[in-house]
């Protein structure tokens, strides 16, 4: 049934829905980091998308994936767009990237938005990131009816899965995994010196988890912009130090967590002069800890991908809820596809209504002043009802209307 719905949606359209990108599933952290977008790159990407004539564009740009979603004639349009505005090349993308079209593209976005594609199963931080991505598209005037409806459907599916299943039971995020790793590898963590460098979204979440799970009162926050660190510190019992104090803070540190958004390494060997074991967790994409740091004595560096592989009994329990989550996903996705199918017929019905409307020289009297609109509306309404109740005959019916009445409706998108 769904395959027929997919066929009727896409076989007659010049434009198709495409999803392209790279993720932790296809590329290690260094390779996928090449395709990560900073704010300036993301802005220029949106500007070029508008010049290319794209009406809708959603960009998901997180530590685990960089993906573009849009309606366009060819997926290569989006691939080239990503390569031109990131540090990745087309050659690299051809090796590690992927592209999904139409039904597969919609399905992929639903799985990403509902946490089923997350590196840590059930991590629902992704839906907040999708919301922010949509708001950015909206601000750039690259989010219209279809994309807004699609994004809302993904949000709806995410909410239902979170409330109707236990796939997100317990804390599930990179920040949580990081703190669990520290608890497992650093004895007496409550007495250790912890430095958190970078206070963006991941940094703030990590700070919250540190305070909650370590009972440590010696957590230091450092950020290039002091005000951002102070804003985060205002919510927790932690200290703030200026960026210039990073080297001295590292000298005292037992644990360093790096969660900056820099495009190049911010932690180099020259900054570290430790005389005791130092555990460094790099939560940044691309990596923010320089490779030579790993060769330093008494320094252990653990990267994002290793942290995300942490599993325990709780994660195994979550896997049991996947079938129920997938069932909810399919239900909400089907509702969206039905809406999308009906939306395709709106231009034809509008053109039909205008075609059968009575001429302007129709003799309007007090008794029949509403007759033209009423008659056209009634007939068009009956046809619309027929299309909804007979989806398998919808394309045939619409094609017949276009042929008989010589209709040339505008493209629905």
C-alpha cells in the first residue's frame, strides 16, 4: 500500500525529495569532521541555495552527522552544495557519503529525528537540533509549506515515541556518556580537578551531568567568550576562569573535557605541562585536541566516537522498544505522505474551479448572487472528497480532469 503511495507521489514530478550527508555510520570522526559546517559556512550555503532556486532546505549539522534535505531535481545539487561550503571534497563524499531519495529520504529523516539513528540509541537531543535547524531555514526564507509540515510530523513522531515507549529511559546523550566514562576511569572523581573547555550546547549539558553525577565542587569552566561561560556557571556550583588562564588550569587538571566549536585544534602539546595523569575527552567535531597530545606521557585522550560506544544493561533494554518506535514512526510518516499526496492535487482543483466558474457577464440577481461560487465550490468539493476516498484512482482522475478541461495547474511545490 505504501509503495503505491510513494509511486503516486513521485513518478510524475520533476523534483524529488533528497537527503544527503555523512554520519558516524559511514565515516570516522576526522573524515566526517571535514564536512562539519561553522556558522559562516552554513550561512553562505543557505545564500547559494537561494540562488540555485531551492525553496526548502533543512540542514542537520551535529557532532554525529552533517545532512541536507530538500526538494530538487538531482541529489548532486545538494552534494555539490555541501562540498563547496565545507572543507570536504567531492572525492571524499563519494567514499563516505550517502544519498536517499523520495520514500527513502523521508524515512531517513524520520529515523534521525526520532533517535533511531543516533549514535546513542534514544538520544532525543537531536529533535531539538532539528527544531533549531528549521528555525534557521525559516529565517533564511528556505522553509515553506512542505518542509514545515514534514518537520512538524517528525517532531510529532519523536514526541510520541518518547512518551509511548521506554526507548529513552534514563539519561541518553553524549554528555551523559562522557560523565559515565569519567566515573568508570577516574577513581575518587569528587576530589579531582575537572576543566571543561567550551560552553556551547554540548558543553552546557556536560556541565550539568558533571555536577549531577560527580559531586565535585572543583569544576572549572573556560570559554573564549567569558560571558558565555558565566551564563552557564550561573546555573551550577562551578568556577569560571578566563581563556588566558587555560594553560595554568590544565597544569592543575586531572580531567579535561573539550567541547569547543573551533574548526582547528585548540588543545596542543605546548599547552600541557602536567606532572600527573591527565584524562582528556574530546567531544568536538572536528577534533579539537591535536594528535601529538596523545603521545604525551601520562596523558590519555578519548574521542567522541569511543564515548558513544558505551553500552550497558540500560541500553540493551532500550533496544527492545525499537519495534514499537518504528511502528509509531510509520504511522505518523504515512499521515504526512497522505497529506503530501493530497497537496499535489490542490493546483488542479483550483484550476478546475476557476474553469467552471460562471462568466463575469452572468446575470446576478438577489436570488442567485452566490450561485457561481457555490456551484463551483460544491463540484470541486465533491471531486476532492472522491480523491481522498479513492487514493488508488487519484492520479488517473486528476489526469482526466486536466485533459478534459485543458487545465495547466502550477507545480504544487
